[in-house]
C-alpha cells in the first residue's frame, strides 16, 4: 500500500472514530432527557433529585385539586400505585379535570412536591396521552374504557 493510500485510510479511520465518540457523548448526555415523561412510580423508584427538570404524567387524583392564594393550584398525580403532590402557579388548561390524564413539566422540591411550570391536559372526552396509557398498563391499572 502506498503512503498516500495509507494516509487516506488513517484519515478515514480518524473521522469514523471522532464521529462515533461525538455520537456517544451526545447520547450519554441526553439519556435521561429522551424519555417523554416519568410516572409517579418511576419518580419514586429512580429517586429523582430535587431541582432536576423532567415531566411527570399520570391521572389527576379525584378530590385532590385545591386552589391556594393567588393562582396557586395543588393537586396530586397518580398511576394508581404511587401519588405525587403537585403545585402549579398559573392558569390551568380548560380541559384539566380530576380523574383525567395530565403531563406536567417541572422539578421536585426538597419536600418531594413537584413544582410544575407547565401543565398539559387531555384533548377530548376519550383522549389520554399514549404515554400515560403505557404507564398505567405497566402498573397493571389500565382499564380499557378510560382512554384510547
């Protein structure tokens, strides 16, 4: 093999290694953020640290919604195994209801309460986010009549 071909081969190998290393670093950095949301059971099992932003999804527990001072709303999210308290300051989506699917973005505080910065609710009477359905199926709490 000529020296010129050998240099090209080394150069190509270096590019492949560099690209592989960059891809590995990117995927390593994103591995915890690729998941759309975590169920309350996963939040408890993974011992999510306070201050780490993530999404939590589940059902709004019946009779758990209460309005505090100003625009503060407190409620709990459950997957029918574990319940996580949530505090949200702002206007809830018009479709937010007890017993329905919800996905909230935010972080846990030191007391274990999820401090939500964004709330997403169901679209219509029969819709539940597919991720919530999957989490309920994993927990063994899914009932076919509850969503799509």
